[in-house]
C-alpha cells in the first residue's frame, strides 16, 4: 500500500497529506453502505475527491466501488454470508511474493 500511495503522490502536482497508509485507511473507512426501507443496501454518500485520489493509487475508481456495493447488496439480499464470499477472493493457492513488499 505504501508504495502505491507514494507513487500516486509523486504523480500529483501537490503534496497530499492523506496519502499515508494510516490516513488513507481512515479515509476509505468512511465509505459506508446503509440498508434502505426497501431492503436494498446502497452507498451512504458519494465517493469524495480525496477517496477518488486514494482509489486511483490502486487502479480503482468510483465505478469499482459502486459495482462492489451492488454485489454486496445482492449477496446480502439473497441471504449470503460475506465471510464465505471473501474466502473465495484469495483462494487456498494464494502465495505472497516477498517482492510485493518492495517499492
């Protein structure tokens, strides 16, 4: 995370104090979903410019967030379990490469 945020900050013209790992995590934690009266889960607020800048460091944008929110909503409406769904993301054959930790 550090390397991607650092690279994105270097691409930007101005220094961004939110491009540190702790501040970026705190900012991204503000992206929330709420269940409305119709039982559908939706994003509580629009993605902010700060959040968009952080997401850009990871090759993501607000459309990716909207898509993920839709998938989570569909899973919850169908009685799915988020923990079971997240175990499919990495899989059992996932191996971390130590080069992933170098900038």
